[in-house]
């Protein structure tokens, strides 16, 4: 558990990370820096999107695979790193006034 | 080693003989299905109940979290997953932080149109012949149908000709601007109209004779569902405003009507009897509404004529009333104070609804509208050509904006932009003001043309936010499509609205 925490802390240490969520394949957050309802929402919504992104990548080129899905929105950047049974969601916010 | 093995007999049936046999015994048969009987029936649900359930993720998640400190160790593969994923993720994070892609890029999800365009000019030929004015327009709850009420104010007073209510369906392709989809004949001029907020076919209207009628446009035989009739309960003066009020029972609506005789009545609809049943009655009487700062000659029990009414969307108990003398009052539906006027022959006792009075204007208040974005703000406009922005908490207006040099007949907040409102003026123009701008000039002016005809009513379409309907005294209703900057919120708009609402009036 300490290792898990350490790894997550190393990731979060990069400035501008607003929060992280580790979720299982069913979209239930396991560990999150956001409050539970928000984390649940992120995890639930993003697992479908990630699954679709992954199948798109594999459709285009079966040898290829999805590493990280990045969504740039008006207010923040959301990154999702999927794997078979887990999902790591990162939210980054920049101080730049108008970021995309 | 090669060996010979004797297998059993193998038999080959002659295929040719089999086919020949088949050919000898052929039969032909035909069949035909009997005529199919079919019947058609239509089924329509008369009442529907919608209910939905949703499981909360909450409990599930908290239990997960609760077991966390112990479970995390046991979750298979979590460690490996994180270890594997760490490096690529950190790489991405760093790349993100340094990336300048999309800097300054603004996404355009909807197409922008810069111009305000007139989509349709709707007219009803018979109304034009009779020189009727458009007295009220209202969009249906689905935003597809516009209902227009006609009547005429001849030389300052209403005439008693029969008039019409016409509806046009804007959405389907076969719109004929010269011919209404549905025309309802009404015996006297219609002075107010309001479409039901949930039921697309119901609408209620107030007549010059004081009656309040509810129509159902889906019934082709007789659209009248209920009416107040000329009973002792109903108004004696022309009804200035009708509006639907949500009642205690979820889903039930009543009709609140106000007339220039100072009565405000709340009706419940009983469709089976075809009548409106009076539920609550209010009477506005001079001595009960005046604050100490104002004084009127001839105080006493003379009624205060109501010229406009609006229900607050935030608080179903509060409604605002504007009077002929310029009074602006905040009233409560649950007020129990008895009115100073005896309730002769009424089935319910008369009550005085006024709770708070604002600084009076200098002429009849023609229109009041509560802001759909802030619970304390409302606009009022009257014959002084100004639109006053009031807060419910203060007597003096927060701002007064000069709309036109003549009367302002109707003012309404935009349903999509918190700081935008439109005002229909006596000169025939509709001025649209944007409170976020410093300048006092309107953000846009819609001039339907036709000099000398006043714009008497306007209505924003809540479902289709770009549409605005304007009715004029020459009997035409114009449907306008607004430009994008009049319909899309600017980023700091809610914040500005809060700031304006929190100002203290001088």
C-alpha cells in the first residue's frame, strides 16, 4: 500500500495536477483526491470513453494499443491511462488564462 | 508391409434410379392464404405517470473507500498497474505542461450568426380586416407553436367585437404565414394569453368581459375546456394578465388572473364540469397597499386597478403586481389578511395579498418580469418609457434604463442570457438591452417596419432560444431569429448578475 501511495504521490507531485483517481474496471473509484461523488462521476463516464478509444485505436491498427487518452477542455486537461482491470485518471489545470 | 484386407460389402445405391423414381411420383399442389382480416384501432394514453429511480453510487463508493486501507493491499495487480503506468503518465504530464498546442484556440460548437433575421411575418386575414391589434403572444411549452391573441383598443378603450386566437406551428415545413393552423373564435377581445408550461395543447386567456377561458387546441370539436363564466365569482373588468400557477399537488396547475378592477383570482380547473372553480381571491385596496411615504387623495376602499402580474419562478408563493397608478407590489399567495372590501357574494373570502411595496412609478406599470437567473431581480416597465431593474429586497430600483420616448408595453428577460432583456415600445420597435455593456444604448433594435404601429407584446421562445415573437397593433406577428451574441452567455455573465443584484440602490 505504501508503494501505491508513493507512486501516486510521485505522479501528483508534478505541479498543475488538480487531482487523481484510481478506479477499477467497473468505474468505481478506489482511491481519489476528489470527493466521492465527483470521483464516481469521472470514473463512470471515462471508462466507457476509454474503452471506445481503445477499440478505435485497435481498429485502425491491430498492432497498436492505447497508452493514454488525453482530453483538452476549456477549463482543464483530463488524462486517462487504462489497463485491463484498472483506470488511472488525472486532471490537470493550468494557470494560463485561456487554455484552449 | 503391404497387406490385403477384406472389407465388408460396400453398397452404392443408384442415384439415377432414385431420381427416375422421384420423377414418376410427382405431385403438385397449390395453396393460397385466405383473405387477411385486419382491423385498426388507435390507442392513446389518457394519462401518464412518469417516475424514475436512480441508484446512488454513494454507498457503494464509501464502502469501497472504507475498506481501503486493508483492501488496497489485496487488490490484485494494483501495484503492477501503477508501476507500469507511472512512467508514461509522467511523460505525458510533462509534455502537457510544456505544450503550446491549442493556445488561444476557441472551439465553436455552434454556428454563429451575426444578424437578427425575420423568419416569418404571420397574419390572420380576418383579423386584419377588422383592424384588430395583436394583444398577446405566447409560445407553447414545446416551443413549436406560437399562439396569438387579437383584440382592439380603440381610442384608449376596448371595443366589444368578436376576435380570434390563432396558432401557427413554426416547426413543420408547411407554414403559411397568411393562414393560421388553428383559429379559435372568441366573443370578445382577448386581453391576455398564456400557454400551459407542461401541456402543449392547453392555454388560458383572459377576455375583455372579465372571463377567463381555458382552451385545449387538441380538441377539434370544441376547444373550450373550462371557463369562469359570468358568475359572481368572476371578474367584472377586463382581465389584464393570466398565468399558470403550480399548485400544491405536483403536476396540477391553476390559473391566476388579474383584472383592472383590483381583483386577483386563483382558479382551479375542473375539466369534467367545464368550469373554473375559484380557489383563492385577492383584492387590492388602496388603504392596504400604500406605504407611509406615498399619499394619494381619495384613499379608502377604492380598488387598485391591476395592469400587470408576474409569478416568481423561484418562489411559487410570491407574485408581483403592477397597478394603474404606478404601484409595484410584492404579494404572497398564502397571505391570510382579510381585504378591507367586503367579499360580497364570493364563494371564498377576499384577502389582501400585498406584502411589500416598491417605489411607485409615474404611470401604469404595463409589464413585470422576474429574472429566470436570479431570485431577487425583476424588471418593470410602464408608460414612462423606462425599464426599471428592481431587487425584491429594496424599495428603490437598482437601475433605470431609458428604453424609448413613448410607452413600453412589454418587457421580458431572455431565457438564455442572464443580462439580456427585450422591451416592446410604442414606436413599434423592440429594443434589446444588454446589462453587461457600459453603454446605455440598446444592444439590438428590431424594427418590424410599419410606422405608427406600436409593438404591444413580445415573447421569447424558451425551447428554441434564438426565437423572439413580436406582436404589433397592425395585426402582424413577427418571428425573429436572434444573433448568437444575443443568445449565448458570455463567460462572466452570472458573476456580473450577482454583482448587479447585490448593489444597493441609491
